[in-house]
C-alpha cells in the first residue's frame, strides 16, 4: 500500500515545490493555451467535456465524445478505438479530494459529483459513472466541490490547485479560473449558501472570496482581507437573519467567523495549535452548533457561543465533516470513519478500507435515516445506508501490484504483496482477472515467462525471502529452496533456462533441471543490488544480461560473465528490455536510458521522465514489432518510436510499478493498491 498522507493539505499549507518562476511559467502556458483554444473556436473559454459512461462492472459505453478519463481519450473513443481503460479500481483510481451530491428518491438515484487529482471529475450514480477531465484544469488537483439545484438541474462548483475554478451547468463543466492574486496558490474549499448562485471559497494565505454565479460565469469578490495569513482549508455555513452565517478553518487552529454584518472575525484564538481541515455548521436538531476537525483526531465544537474540545476515539488526521438531524460524521486517514450520536463519537466500519478519506456528503432521507458518502485515495467511494458502510467502488485486489507479464492478448499475470498472483483471461473488454491460489505469503516482486510455439506459457515469479514460484500446469509450486533467503527482484525465462537476480548481487540460474549459483565476473564478488534480467537464445548461443545499482550491467555468454557499460551512469538500472541483443535498452532512475548497439553502450535520457522529474521503473517489448513501452513514477507512460521516447496520455499520476506488452496496441500497466490500466 502507499503510505497514508494528506499531501493535498500539505501542498495547500506550503505552496508546491516548484519555485515562483516555474509556477508563473506554468500558469502563463496554461492561460495562453486556453486563450488560443478560445480564439480558434470563437468561444468564451468554456469547453464541453467528453464523457464516457462507466458501468459498475467497469465496461465503458461511449456516448459520442472522445474517451478522455474513462478510456484515455484523444482518438475517437468510439467502439473499436484503442484507448487506455481502468480495469481496477472501477470507476477509476485517481485520489478523490472533493464531493457533492444531489439527493434522489433512493440511494441508487443520488447524483454524485466528485473531483480529485489529475483533474479528475466524476458524475453519476452507483449504477453508472461518467469519468471526465476538464481541458481547462491542466490536470490540476480539485480540492473542493459544492452545488445546488436550479429547478431540478444540478449546478456545481469545483475549486483546486493554482486557483482552479470550474462550473457545472447544462450537463457540462467549464473553466472559470479567476485571475486573483499571483495565481500560484490554491482554492481549497467552497460552500454553497442557501441563496441560489451564492458561494464562499477559501484558500491559501488566508484568502476568502464570495462567489456569485451570473449566467454561465462566476464572479469572485475578496472578503476578510487582512484578518489572517494562515491558509484556510474548509468553509461551511448556514442561513442568517440578513446574510449567510459562515465559518472557515485552517492552519494553526485558525477559525474565522462571518457574522450577519458581513464582517469576518477570529474565534477561539490560540485554543488549538493543530491544523484544522474541516468545518460543518449544524442545522435541525443541531442548529446553532459548529464542528471543526483536524490533525491528530482533533474535533472542536461550538455551542451556546463557546468552543470546547470533543473526545473522539481516534488520533488519525481528520479531513471532512458532514451532519444531519442529531448525527455528525467525520472521516480521515487510514480509512477512519466516525459517527457522533447522542453526544458521543464512535468508530464505524473498521477495516473496510485503509485509504485516506478526504470528503463527505450525505442526505437526510426524512425517515430518521441518513445516506452518507465518503471518497478518498485511489478512487475509493464508500456509502453508508441503513447503518452499514459498504464499498461503491471496486478493485480486483487491494494489494499493491509489483509486476505484470503478458503471454498474449488473452493471458496475462500480475503479482504483488502477500504472495498475490492474479491472472487475466480473455481479450479486451471480455477479459477478467482472477486470483490464483499458491503456497506463498511473501511479497512477490517480479513475474515473467516464456511462450513456446505450442502449449502453455512457462511462468515464474520471485520475491522476498528467496521465494521462487513456478506455474506447473494449473498449480504454482515453490522452487530453489536451497538457494538462500535474500530478496529476489527480477527473473528472465528462456526456452531452456531461468535466470533470477536479487539483492546483494544474487544471480541464480536453472539449466538442465538444476539450480546454480552464478558467481559473476572474475575479481571481487558483486555485492550491488540487482533488479533486472534479460536474455536471448538457448544452450551455447544463450546470452544473458543483468543490471542494477550504480549503473551495473553484466553480460553472460558461454565463456562466462563480463561487465559492460562501466562509467556511463551511477543511477540504478531497474529494467532491461528488447527483442534482440542489438538495441537492448536499460531503463533507470532520473530518466536514465542506456542502449547497446554494435557491442557498445551509450547513455541518454527519456524526455517523458526528465520533463516530469519521474524515474523509470519498468519496460516491455512487443515481440512482433520491436516497439518498446516504459512506465515510471508520477503516472508516466511512454513508448519508443524510432530513437525517441514519446509520452502517452495517462489516466493518472499514481506511481506505476510495471508494464506488460501483450501485443500491438494491447498493453497492461499496474501499480499500488490493485491499480490496473489496460490499453486495447
């Protein structure tokens, strides 16, 4: 699993790692592109967002627009178009940070609006989703969302990084990002007042805006100027005698209150030092109460004009609040779900998820029961109905996947934590993943195989504690038990041999039915960690390469082991890929690329990695064409065309771990917490 964090709030507390010049250059570029697009089409800067429906089983139903977030977009998106698609999680796997909804007659008729990282926008119901990205968002993270009904038509507003603002009206999103401040801050939260078209938004450096909707435009008016410089992360309110009664909370325990006179004042000054991430203003049975929640399980309550501390049964960072009737709900890190009833906080649904939950919304059914939704990391969507929390989103597995290998377009394998092996059977949309039982509970780091001209693929997996697994018919068996317990990280499978590499320079081979410990080149023993193995040929014509830490590359032929590519790089090499020894490529940290040609290695870099600051983690080759595919951290997907690595449109910025080539235009990518993308 990814380490839990609330990085989106940390990014709002302290502006992102890019320096001021870089930020302004980024924003100018985004603005110029927006203006250029508007000029070309003669529009106003508002774009219709292509939509694809995602059914609960993950299948996509194009409605005529390009595929965008549901299927990769950009090339038609219609039936038969080759696109990237989410296979796990469903409907998608980007971290969700914002949520608002419009109540239906039943839970399955509730219309939800969600936003998150990579500019993700999701609308729909539990019976089917539309996954979108606004062209105006420039993939900026969406941090807050709210809305109201205009008649029966939902009107939603979303805000986010780099002062992003989006408006949903007439069934489409449009970019409304205002020119406020320097443009390098964040709008972190937005709340719709009881007056239609009236909103309040807050952000970094203590900024507060009253926002009014006029037709298809949002107008921002600054308020609370000079009251605080602490970043604000949440805003909520209720109707007042003459104007909305609004609260905002943020860094250093800061609480601001807007009274009926329209003036903002500080409350509970220095009462708490922790960051406050959420605020909710009570109504109904809790009218007059205000709740604020934040880091370390902090919950504060205002009643009768006085603030006090509550005692929830958690120390987890809390990120969102919502309430109705006499109930209040809170969510946060490590899947924390809290409910306050009759004055006492209780934990709910322990173990349902371990993902960070970032946003809440619910509705009072008017029958003494509430339907509540929570969203969070890796596309997690939860629903509480009839006193029970359940998963609305789905995954093949919640385990992190470390490696994927494809035998064909109808057969692929992925491995991960706790001995997990999953197998994909079937072609394209008809394919399904299933968990394969095996004897191991150790983490598996790599899977690979050999496809003979006839018969079943020969598949192997390796992992921690010296684990080597081999698929023998329909079962997986343990091999190499006498070789040791060092962690194994890579495997290559040939027609008559298997080579395995691992930590501390471990190299094992299986030839003629026997396991051997490979000693490496003459001289001092190899102790650097090895991460990749690749080979070609059989018997005396077999050539094998291994690579790893400090730019180490070793070659083995019938004469023994030799070291190559000395001095070209000190970066760790994590993948070896190619269809022939000529043109063999090594991929590594910081965009490092080594290529072997005419017996010599040369160093270069992969632009899709260096442009984003990502590192390469895995690569694969399409045997029929020789085309190479690679993946990296920060959601980088790339393919080599000629001598250049070109970026693919990625559906996420999650850190990928592996890529498997099933055939031309048929690629698998895997990552943390059961993430699976499939291009077909």
